[in-house]
């Protein structure tokens, strides 16, 4: 069934209330089978260099099978910068419908991440996305497109429901836990692992989560296969984006304009749009290198 024949789900007021209370929301059957297949295939095209350079890709010979390509890459950041397919899916039908109800009428995107997470690949420790992408109005929202069934076996997302509500960003530190990649781990939060729940979803679902929500994922322990997801980050266009610069980590700017408008109007359009961030492969950490 093609995307034009697909019946996209409508977001209800009850779902918006659930999101506001719990900090996350699952919308099943939000992608058509053709959309899923297009996004799956594009990961291989990106890794094979069809759309342009990707920093830190493994040195492929060109003789690898698609499976051999995918099993060597955990995640590629900013895929929408080179792939017109990924750029188009920033504003996928259900994604826009949900975001305008969860955030507001004016929505912009600043980041895309394509997680492939093949069998044996690590997860990511507890963290809050707004640590990495600060907003001024707490509007940061992750939009997670499931391209495979995500299960506890292959490394689905785990969340602590309601952990976003206090509006507190918890400190982070380095870790040596071999279950997780190189990203830092949040700590000193007043919740236990027993309060976390797995968010298992079928391919085609969308999962939204608040920028303050504590979440993590565990390794893909399946014998084979992938847990592919496209994760984009969105926020209210009314908020400035005091993000780091592309020239140096940790150097904040008042309002980064390397964005894509996906709904409504841009109140700061007079500032213009930048195109600086480039795609690159995420590291897994020294304790995962053989």
C-alpha cells in the first residue's frame, strides 16, 4: 500500500493529555509500509555515499553486502543534510499533525539521527535530550520513527514516565558500562530503574518524548537483525535555540539558525537560515572497540 492510500491516524485530545502527563506518546501505524521501506533502503544509500560525504564512516571497499554495511554503523547524525529522502521525512504527515498539537502551530527541526543498531550494538545510558539541545521554553520534542519492531530483545527505548514534569536537568558523567555507547550518563535523579518501563513498538509507529524525559536504551541482544529508527528533534519556532556552535563543542550561541521549518511560520525568519552542521557517524566508545 502506497503512502497516498494509507490512512494516517489522527491525534486525539486524550493522547495530548497522556503526553503532557507522562512525557511520551506512541502512535501506531503512523507510517505506511512503503514509507518504512523507503527509509530502510536509504540508510544503505547514505552509507554507500550516494548523497555525499559522511564523517567517520568505516572504510568500506564497495564489495560489502547491504547487511555488512549496516552492521558496522550504530548511528548517523544529521542525515537530512545530504539525503533528500531524510529531509522530506522531517515533515511526514503524522509527524507534523502530532507536533503541532504537542508543541504548537509553529515548529522547527534542528537535528536528525538515523540509528541502525544492529545485533550486538550498544544502547545509550540514561539521559535527557534537552541537555544536548537547550531551548528557552522547554519545547524540545523527539520524534522517533520505528523502522523495525523495537523490543526488549533488540534494544527498545526505556522511559521513566513523568520524569519530565519537574523541569530539572540532572548532571551527567562519563561511564564504563559496556552496555552503552560513548555518550555520558545522567545521575542524581530521584528515580530508580524499577520505575522505568520499556516502550515496545511495531515498525511504522511514531514515539514522541519530551526533552526533559529520562530515557535510555539497552543493547541489541538479538542474534541477528537491526533496530532501525529515525529520530528527529523539534521545538517551538517561538523559542530561540541557544545551541553549541558547529565550530566547537560547548561554545553556545544565542540562537542557532541551522534549522528546518516544518509547520507554521518562523517568527525569526528575518535572521535567515544557516547550513553548517554536516552528517557524521556516532562513536560507540572505547570499551566497544575490538
